[in-house]
C-alpha cells in the first residue's frame, strides 16, 4: 500500500505537531495545589481557559473543561434536567448519539422529549420548534454543524425563539468549532471539543452562560466550579487551547474550496446524490449516496487503496441499523446504505482528492457491475 | 474487523458476474436489510444421470461479508449434484471463509437461501 489518505476527520483528526509540542512542555502540577508547581499549572490552565472563552466571545468563568464532547453534552442535558423542575426537552432527530441517548435515558426518568424532524437537507423548522415549546419545556438542544451531513443550523434564530419563551438553548458544536463563527451570544450552553480540531483526545469544554444552574454528574473535590470534579487534565487543556490558537480562517476557506471541488466531481458520476445542503454546510464535509451499491463495500475498496472514509450503511454499524441522520432526511434505506462520508482537514491535498476521485470512479463502476439492483 | 482472507476474496471474487442463459436463478433479500443476493446456475446431467451444477455465478448488493460469502458458496456448490448443493449450510460457508464477525453471520445465510431458491426454481421449471 502506498500512502494513507485520511478523509475521516469528522471522526477524529491527527494531532498538530505544534499541539504535541505544547502538551509535552505543559506543567505537570495539580492546579489545586498551593505550592509553586501547582500555581504554575493553575496559571497555564487559566490561560487556556481564556483562549477558549475568547474564541467564542464568552467570559473565562463561563468555560468548564471536561473529557470531551460526550461528557459536555451529558453535563449540559442531564445537569440541567436535574437542576430544573420542568420535564420537557426539545431536540432533533439528527443529533449525535450522545445527545439522543442522554435524552432517551431521561425519558426513562419521567422526562418528555420532542425529537424535531428536519427538511431534506437537515435543517429544522423554526416554526415547528416554536410550536413544540410548552410551559414544561426547560431545554432546547440542537446540534450546530451536523457530523454526518454537515448541515449548519442558524443558532441566532433558534436562540431568539428560545429566549422569547424563556427556554435554555444548548448546542453541540463539536464539528463546527473553529470552522464557523461560533459565538456565545447565540446559545446558553455550547459543547466544544479538542480532537476534531487537531487537538488531543479526551479534552472538551462546556460553555455555561453565567447564571445558569447545572447539577454536576461527577461529585468530588469541587474542581471546575464544582461542576466537574476530578484532577484537571492540564496538559490536554493547554493542548486544546493551542489547537484553537492555530486554527485559522484560511484553513476553513481552503477546506471549503476542496469540498466544493470534490462534490462537483463526484456528482458527475451517474446516480449519485449529495446528502445535506450545498450552502450552510461544514467546510470539510462531503456526504454522497451512490445508488445500487452499499457503502461498506465501497469504503473497504477505498481502504485497500489507503483512503480512509466512513459510511452511514447499516452494514458497518454495530446495531445493523442505517444512519439515523440519513433516515431522518428521507425514509430511504438504499440512500443510507449507499452513503459515504469524506471529511477533510487542513492537511488534505488536492492531489489526494484527485487520487480518491479516480479510485471512487473505478470502484463504483466495479460494484455496480456486481449489483443485481440495476444496470448502469 | 474482517480477516485478510475475507477481504482478499471480496476484492477479487471468482464468481461475481451475470450469467447468460442460466438454467435458473434465485434472488433473496431487500434494500431495507441492506443485502440482495442473486444466484444463477447452469444445470447439466452427467454420465451417471445425476444433475449437477455445471456453472454458477452471482450478483450482490451488499457489504464485504455478503460478497465474500456468496463467492465462497458458489465455490462450494460448483460441480455438486443438486441434492448435495441443497445440503450446503451457512456453516459450510463460514468454515470456508475462516473467521467472520458474529454480526455478519446472517450474510452467509442469505447466500445459501438464494442458492436454494435457484435450485427449487429449476426443479419447478422441469416439472412443468
């Protein structure tokens, strides 16, 4: 096998060498200690907190560090659920599983959850959102940039509706962070993480607007304002901050250009369909359904050529269920089974995309020849 | 997740093609479950008067395991009498493949069902 072309940056990204260097040089102390080594760590931690806060125009004391997106989403949703007397949550059918499963678990604890539909491109309807709000609603949780199909929701408009009805708004911004103009002005709670932006795994943050009461999930030594006990992961957190600092707008423009090129070229293959929107789409997300073939097969051929992708096909999931996101867009199993997601990074090169396009064309032809569904 | 052997067979299947003028064919599965198998057989009577599967091929819409398992099934069935071919089980296919992820075992069942359907269609045609 020649080289590896990693087009699964929506799953995780490679650590940037500069981030790696920062982590290696990070202080080892416990920021809760009162001696010089502890103070050094505390200073590094607070500097990192300032970087994250500034990146979304929040205040430093509104940022809580966690172990990642899943924990931040759980802390936001369950932490709020148990801090409030109300019992109704509104979310969508296209959330990441950690939000969906946190909500499903809350349903077993006598909470009620409304799962909003989306249109065919994955956008929610603001009217339906407003209609779904009741007197018992305490939380609206809607993913910002969808991890599978790249749809970017309009946070500002969603937040206006939530404010009007006095409901707290949480958004999972794991995929959109540093790739969009994410602002604390447009949500009460925002989930962030490091490993999707060339930072380390196991580090995330939750923005909590000042004044919002959250119950901690882990009780202990009252770290992070008592909301997230456990010795703070200072090296990971300073690595996270470094990743945020080196993320540049020009990377976003670069990825968007490559994305548009790749979409345009793939759609030249007959019987293909873009999943998700053309506009308001994550700069690094490409998701295509190929008719008559199954995504795991296509992905496996590409993997043999060194190209790493992911699929919404049931065949590759542990539950043998197709992607809930694609099925929410349209009740069409063939579309979900035949889908492949390519997610780019700042390291992706045009020549990698051209090589990938050539392999896709060859493989799709080959698999369609084997398919009993149609002759093309 | 897949063994090297299964992946190699998936990439270079020996029996994956449409057959011109098959004696019969069998098709099972649907897009909802994500796998569709179509098996074609050509039946000839040998010098002992037994009906044997002279040639066999398939088309598959499905995953790595679906394509590889159908190909192995064809390999096992080729040259067998219809009666013996009917007795091939999914266990025989799995044995030939080596290891298969547990969640993918159903794929080999589908291949065997498609073969059975092809043989039954052949017998029905003959009776008519």
